[in-house]
C-alpha cells in the first residue's frame, strides 16, 4: 500500500471512523486489516495514536452531551 493511502487510513482512524468500516471500504475483512495495521511497528504505533486521539474526541463530545442534557432538566 502506498504511503499516501496509509496516511489516508490513519486520518480516517483519527477522525473516528470504525476500523470495520475502513476494512470493508478497502475490500478486506477486519482480521486481515488488523494484521496489516500491526505488521509494521511504525504503522501500528500511528494507528494506536490515532485511536487514542479519536477516543479522546468522542469522550469530550459525550461529556458535552451530558452537560447539555443536564441543562434541559
């Protein structure tokens, strides 16, 4: 896979797209996608950091939703 395609995949992970959806869009199953992600230490580390970043963003969004909901009570 080209470096540009790898960067695109990492960006999709960081944007919060589910790994299953990314794998499906690439025409591979989730298990093979995970094997590819983890086959290279740098790529694996980049994917991990992207997932951490995405989870932090989703966590913040959830906290804001809870705060907003409290204001409605």
